[in-house]
């Protein structure tokens, strides 16, 4: 057992994702050549201020995460107070393959929160994917990320060999590659995940989610947290989710 608490993993996951989002959001549409031209050969090495001088601004990636988190909190409270459960939706064979990438990502986060290593979680998720028809695009991307870790020094060029992250399976592959490549170095993993020519805020956010869930909130750099937009609100939602249905229902009235 790692000794990391569930609450710390949830906080690490959500706040870590927001940090990655903020790091990548400022350079999302820049090529790696442009990033290096503006920020030096190493690319972005920390939070980048916008035209108004503000650092740590989140994007729609974090906003959607927070809306999802609130929905899950409300569902948990409804089940706890009224015994009402959600209903599964059929038709898995007809869903777009992007759903498999989202499901794989959720499975990896869930498993590391249950104390599997990231490597173990990735391989268990690959095994799970094999049982679903139409999984091939996601499985191929995830295996490519896993295999790339052993092929030399991590770099933006290696990241871009997995794609630009503009489609779900590519974003998953990039995030997993960066998290595996620098599993014990949260800042290095996130900087690798955003310094490329693709969807930097999404890949940065997902890498932050993964390693935050692996290690808990203690790995999050305080200097990045200090400037993170909405830090208090993000942490509060994470804590309410970690409460697993014990949150005060008055905070989330029906509506």
C-alpha cells in the first residue's frame, strides 16, 4: 500500500489536471517551433501569462471536468438520500470509438486510485478493452504510448509521433506516455505533455489527472497552485466528491 489517502488522490487528480490545463492553454495553438522561438529551446517551463499578465488560467477542459464532478456528486447524494440510482445505457456496439478512449482513461484513473501502479493500470485497461468490439483504435494508441517509453529520451518529437491530441485516442496516448516517462517527476511529465504542436491543454490536463491520482496532492508544485485560477473551488469540489455521498445535501439542492 502506498499510504496515499483517497482524498489526496482525488485532490491530486482534479487539481493536477487543472494545472496541466493552465500550462497548456497558453500555447495550445502554437507549433513546437513557435513555442521554442518564444520561450527558449526547452519550451514552456512554467505558467505563461496571457496578454493581460494573468497566469494559471484554466480552459474549458477544466470547466467540463468540474461540471462532470458536480454531476457525480449530485448523483451520489441522490442515491444516498433517496436510494435512486442511475440507469445504464445500452448500445455499446454503436458508440463512437472516442467513448472507448474516455472509458480507458477513466479506468486507468480508477485503478491507480485503488493503488495499482500506473503501468499495472495501463495494462489492465488494455486487457479490459479487448473485450469490447471496436476497441482497436484506442488499444493501438495506448500500446504505442506504452512501447514508446522504452525508445529513448522523451522529447516533443516523440510526443508528436503519437499524434496531435486533437482526437480522443491520441490525447490519451500522449498523456499516458508523458505520465509513464516521468512517473516520479510531476513537473517534468506535465511540461512534456504541453510542449508540442497539438492540443496542449487537453494532453497536459490528462497527464496531470493521471499523476495526481497516482501520487496525491503532495506532488503538486505550490508555485503553480498559487496562481491557479479557481483553486479554492476546484479543491472544494474534489473534497465533496471524495466524501462519497457524505457531503451536505444543502450545498447541492435539486434544480
